[in-house]
């Protein structure tokens, strides 16, 4: 087996290159850790080595962190705790080495990678956007297990350290320098030379080892030494975590406790506590679900969207967008940032200008966050040309339509487009409810018609649902999936049917919330129950946001497609009929002030509902059971009907498209965690002559009978 580390000793300086063979990134897999142990032993033994540099052989990554596959083999908390303790021992030896080690960091330095860098005597980062630092463990429901909770806050200060540990966010190299996380920032071209020089200087004693780097060092340290000041920082951090996670995610709180332990009782106790809690979290249900989502999204990145052997996706260099409204402008903004040349067409000249301004606004937001430069903003904007006719469409590779949600309008623009574009141009619709086959029925080239269902707001929402009809060609599917990925989206491919996947499972969930309203349950009681379950907002807030008119229309379409099972609630029908449109009209189930800020439930809305001002109390768990099982049951139907290719796509689609609680893994993972049999029993308990909508999906019944699950109980979620 080839090794990951190669060491080249010159003039007493060992230059170690880490390049894990046959892997896209460097991780600290077991074999790599073993090689590191051997390396440290060699440094200890070999007096001729005066100092060392650790660099990466990968172009974009220094070390990405632990090998997450390895976590799947962990069965007990003590196994995970031991893993963390081994890491501590290794990094403790690295830190205490007589031979000074310089971390020469080009590319991502994350998780265990950053923890290793923190144990080095000197850290140099390169000035490029790909060099980022972070401890993303909380995003997997874990805490840093290689001493990060102790070393990082002591280096950069409690507040900055906690921010990185508790959010998992990445920071850029320049910021890392300002914080004192790295000692030096250099151009990538001179990284190795500078690192070797610093290694020599450290060996010669010209350069002294020291932890504190940043300009704020002295001040933050003073604050951190003060017990009262620290207590305040910890209290505020705890409040922020609880507000953000609503207690659903144990990892950030555990990380906070571990950091606090280290400050109160010293780092030895801190490390012990870190290992113990890392162990506990590694086998927790929340972490298992988040790790599953990590694997599911990684698998989707590699999925061409059509069965193998997949045709290669064609490049999309020129894009036409029809409709410069909310969605069209959002799509233009992200496409321009990928370097696509765009024609943005609207029927209304005023809307073209507004669409361009909206696209610029998205980029300005990124500029403010320092994610792009002024120059980049200008460059991207020059890629978008506004128009009210089809000029410039002759050479487009792809057209995405985002005009009004109206079959006639959409069919008309499809035919107009086909008349002016190249014969091989693809036509994609961003419709949220119209079956793609209905659009394709008026097409002269149905194999080139497809759905690209983006979610709102486009720049923020990670999911893209690609909808294929039986006629869509494999080349077209692969090209659109490839382009969706290039736009930074997680792409699932679904078959054509009303509501596709995401909106289809949303429909019974929203309806159930509406039926609860019909029965007299208060608006905020329903919303609160589902937020407690883990949704980012409750269902009534959601339809107020989306627009009650739109929710009403899509409800009618679902009723027509699926019959009474999807009958909309009386409450929604009546509120829509009364002309309330939700936030955009500043009047819905909730009240809004002039700025559009939500101001509590509108008491007058109850006058419109079947039970008037009379309220009924229903326990929170019953509200959750009804709404969530309605959604989950529909998700299983989508799989059974072949709308979904896999439960994986359904879980990712629900989490990233409609905010299904990530810590529950998605609807299919949720069923597995409850057990299919239990879910069938619960649905049968709700099912009655009055509520036949709860009849369990056939697939669920069969799986319950056979004792089957959607995913293996242990090990890799996608074996083979
Ligand atoms: P919008 O009303 O903001 O924009 C539609 C734009 O299309 C308007 O600017 C209108 O002037 C223009 N338009 C109408 N007829 C046209 C024609 N024949 N040629 C060129 N332009 C024309 O609507 P929005 O929200 O952007 O929605 C657009 C599409 O995206 C709809 O199909 C909608 O269902 C879908 N969608 C909307 C989502 C949302 O949350 N708003 C989410 C996902 C999909």
C-alpha cells in the first residue's frame, strides 16, 4: 500500500507532504493517524531533524477532518471516546515535540485538520478563497474530539473560539490572521519557501514558539481570565444556542459545557470531558441522522441523475430566462455567478429593470458579507442582459421559464421559444404545480422539455427538483442535473406528477393543519406544535409567507389530481375567498405591520373559520402526529408510485426543500426510527370513515408485515 505521508529531509528540515492516495481529499483515516504516530516517533528519535513542515499534496485541501466513514463502524460510546483519547494523545505529543513543526496550510483546514494545526508550533495560511478554517463537527451532531474545544478558545479568545465551535462556520485566511489563528498569511506560490524558513528560524531559536497571535490577543485574554466575564459569555452563548436549536441539537450545548469545564478546571479535565461527550454524541440518534444526510448529499453530488452508463452533461454557456419576477431574477443571480451568459426576458419592460435590480441585490448582499468583490459583482452583472423580446435567444443552450403560473401562458412561451432557439436547446419549466407533460404536449421537441423546480428564495434554498417526463431524453436530464449542481444545488430527479415530490408531501400536511383549524384549534397552537417538532416555521405561517392565493390554487390542483384525500380545509378556502393573501397583502392568518413584520395572530381571522371564535384544545403531540404522519404517508406513496427514485432522494428533498427537521433525517428515516409497524398502527388509529385520508400507503403496510426498513439498521446507509 502506498503511504499518505512522504518526508523529504534537507538541511535538517523535514518537509512532510500529506497526500492520501486515491482520495479526493486528505482525511485523518486510521492509517493516516498511524503514519503520523510513526512520524512523530521519528522526529523524537532522529536528532538530525531540527524542524519540520507539514504541507498538503492536494490542490484544494490541507486536511478536511476525520474520515466520516469510520464513524459508521462505531457502535458504542466508549469506542468513540477511545478514538478521541487516541487523538488527544497524538496531538499532545505533536504539541510537546522538541522539534518544532510548521503547518503550511493551503486549502481547507477543517475539523481534525484544524485541531492538528493548532498543535503545531507555527501556522501559515495562504491568501486564496479555498483556504478556510473551521470546526464543522456540530453540523454532524458532534463536538470537536481532537482537543479543539480546549486549544482554539485559548488561542483566539473565548468569544471567537466559541463562535467557530458552536456554529461550525468556516473562516477565511485573512480573518484567521486577524484573529490570531494563524501566524502568517502568504501567497500560495511562496508558501513552501516561507514555511521552510520559519522552520529553520524556530530551530535556531530566532523565532520563538508562542500561542497568542492576533492584534486583540491581550484584550481578549484579559476578559477570558475574568470568571465573571466568562460566565456572562457562556450564559449568552447558551441562550443563543437554545433560541436557534430549540433544544433539538445537543452538540452545541455539549461543546459549550466542555469549553467551560476547561476554563473552570484546567485543560486536562477539559480534554477528558471532550472525549466523554464526543463518545456520547457519536452514537446519538441526532448525529446518526446528520451523518446520514451528509452521506446522502455526498452521494447525490456524484449521481448523474440517470441510470448508468450516463451520458456526459453538456455545458450550459448561454441561458435564457423567461420571466424576470421573483424566481427569474433569483435564478439569474446564481447563474451569473457561475459565469453563465444570460438573457433575462420579461413581457413587461418595467419588470426587466426590477429583475436586474433584484439580481444585483442578491450579489450586493454577498459583497456586504465579503463573499465576492466589487469587481466580481460588476463582472457578474455584465453577464445578464435584459430584454422584452427574444433577441439573443438564438444561441441559448437552455431556457428556464419562470413566467406566471398559468398553463396557457406557459404553453405559449414554450412555443415561442421553440420558434427562435436552436433545435437542440433545452426548455425547462420552474412551475410549482403544472405537470411537465402538459407543457410538453404542445412542444415540437418533447425530449427536450424538463422541469427545474427551484425553491424560494433561490439563492438560499439548497434544493433543486428536476422533473422528467417519460419522453425527456437521458442527455437532457444529465445536462440539466449537471447544470443544477454547477449552480451549487443539491439535485434530486423525480418523475412527473402533480406537485412533483416536495409540494406533494406538503399538501396533506398543510391540509391537516387547516383541518385542525376547522376543528377550532388556535392558529398559533398549531404552528407552535410543528415548530416544536423541528420545522423552521409552522404550517400556517408557511402559507401566509407563500401567499394564501397560491396555497389555495395549488390546493385545488391537488384535489383534482388525487381526490378527497387531498381536499383542502374549509378554513383555507374561506380565508382565500375573503381576499386575504398573507404577508404580501399584510393580511392573512397573522397580522403584519407596514414593513411586513409579523405581529401575532389576527383575531379577526377566526370570524371567517367554521367554528368562529370558539376554540378547542388539542395536545401538541396529537397535532404533530396528524400533520407529520399525513406528510410521511404521502412521501411513502411517492416512493411506491415511482415519483421518487429512492428514499434517499425523498429524505434529502424534504429536508432541503421544505425544512423537514434535519435531526430526524427526513420522512423515511423518521419512519425507520419509529418502526414501520408503529407508523402503520398510528395511521390506522387516525384512519376512520370520517378521516379516510389517513389510510396507510400500501408500501408501508407491506413493509410493516415483512418487518422491513428503508435503510439498514447499522453501518453505511447506502451499502454496496
Ligand atoms: P412573479 O409574478 O414574480 O414573476 C413572473 C414574471 O413573469 C413577471 O415579471 C411577469 O411580468 C412575467 N411574465 C408573465 N408572462 C410573461 C411572458 N409571456 N413572457 C415573459 N415574461 C412574462 O412570479 P414568481 O414567483 O417569480 O413565479 C414564477 C414561476 O415560478 C411560477 O411558475 C411559479 O409557480 C414558480 N415558482 C414560484 C415559487 C415562489 O415561491 N414564488 C417557488 C417555485 C416555483
